[in-house]
C-alpha cells in the first residue's frame, strides 16, 4: 500500500469526524481554525497522492517534477495546515481547562 494514500485516508477520516461528530462540542472559531488546517492538509495529501501518476507529470501543478508542486505542497499546504490544526486544538484544550476550573 502506498503511504500517500494512507495519509489521504487518515486526513479525510479526521476531517469527516471533526465535521460530523465533534462540531457541536467545540467553539466556532476553533472549529474553523481546525477545519481550515485539515482542508490544507487534505490538499497536500491529494498533491502527494498525484505524485504516483505519470500521466499527470505534464500538468504544471500536479506534475511530480514541477517546482511549483513542491512549493505548494510543503510551504502552502502541509506546514500551515499542521500549524492551524494544532493552534485550533490547543486553543480548544486551553479553553476547556479554563471552564473546568
């Protein structure tokens, strides 16, 4: 099994779980921060997954050898996506700690 498809499936499952089950339990700003982060991670996963298709190499963004592909994947999707998801989760954890005290 390709590791890229596994990443795509895991991110998609977390995205669906956040939107279907967890949404009523967290605050709206934190939900949107986490949701945007997961969407960016999902886009990065899709770009990762398309690396395995040689027929897409001639398309500028989807081609594995295109320099724009790596910049988009790493600098604009993966890193900000992880940062936004972690920020939203951390804000929600800290908010729930304040409520419990």
